[in-house]
């Protein structure tokens, strides 16, 4: 079944606490996963950032919203229990608990209204009517992913519209930023008849290992096998056993298959999407616009047992 959204989880979570004991978040999350018959794959599915489990995150947000409303107590770090308000709510046997339901509690209503509306404003809504509401962290990561995708597209457009010489310099800058070669030693060949070798990097100070580079600035067409064959053959002129081909487009299936059959040489292929990812990761052609520090409560600070 689909992984339930965090509002759907609210009532089952509250019902799980009805036994009166103190649960750990891990215990209640595993209990709810069994209630929803989640597979191991569904239970272990991660958020886009890859840093947290999706279902665990939704249970945590369900707990957070109900705690703000006063339905759940948080007696100590990582543990929860049913409050008297929560017990009274369950006694009424509600059909559903969601953000709209929680608005009846003063603490939660204040939480969802960041400001008092003026006479000309409509009271701010928290999208509580949405049945499939994503958690705030999911929305944040999803928005970040959209911005990253747009940045990647813009990077590739600028690279495709630039001159071939600019693209060659850009890929050399990237490889140097990634730690390949000695700073300042990467160079363009700039020679006619170089067989497709656009640049070389000497990996060590003695020049014992050379990496040949080819930069293919294609708008749409993929890089085919003939280009790779020519590049591989031209590496012999530099006595090189390593090579990298970077393109703004993609590689044909024949080209990818050919690379695996080259004997005595190692050639790495970087397509447009990988190229953009690497430029963003290593801050080549991009700059940081804003930094948002997402802070969480320090359990150690409030742990009185440690005082």
C-alpha cells in the first residue's frame, strides 16, 4: 500500500498510545509500519536527501503536531505518551484526526497562524484540508530539488551556448577542482590534428601519469562510438592510459559498450547531467545564494539527569 501521509498517521499514532505506557519513537514507528503492512522496502524508503526514512519522518511530524495541540506528552527525550487531552479525544471516537481537527485546540491554532490578519486579509491557511499533505521537511527538500534541477538546466544551457574553447577550459577547471592533477598543471592542447585530445592533466609532480581529456559541447546529438575510438587511439600519442570524455549531451549505447572493451586503458564518460551535478558539488560556475540552517531541539541541553 502507499506510505500514508503524516495526517493519516495521526489517529493511529494516538490510538497506539492508548495503553498508557511510554513509547519510544522507534517502537511506535515500527508498530505503525506493521499496522499499515508496510514492506521492508516501503519502511526503509528515504527522503530525497537520503538522510532519513520517509515513514519515520511522517510519524515524527504527526507526533510534533499532536504534541503542539496537547494530545501527546513528551516525558523525556525520544519518548512519548498519551496526555489527558489526548485520552479525552480518543474517548469521543473521532473518525479522523488531521490539521483541521487540531485547530480546535488553542495552542495549535496559535501555532498555525503566524500573524493576525488585517481586515483586508484572509486568515493564513495551513493547507489542513489536504488529505495527502506532505511533511514540512518533505516540502522543503522537494523545493530544494526543484531549484537544483533548474540550476542544472541553466548550467547546461550556458555551457552549450558558450564557445568550444570556453567549454574546454570549464572542464579542465572542474577536474582540477575535483582534485585531479596538480593545480595549475592542467592544460589545453590547442593543437590542430590532436585527434580529439582537448587537454591533459599530469597527475603527479614527476609527470608519471597523464590523463587525456576530451570536451564534447553538443546541443542535442549524443557522442557516438567513432569519437571514442578516435580518442582512445590518440591517447597513445601522449603515452596515456587514462582518459575522460565530458559532454553536455549524452553517450550512445554503442559508445558506452565500446568503453568496456578498451584494453589497457581506462576511459571515463561524463554526460551532461553528471557534468552539471559535479559542477554544483565542486562550486564550478555556481555560487551560494542563500544558506538556511535547519535547527532541531537539543535533547542533551534539556536532559536534567546530566546536570
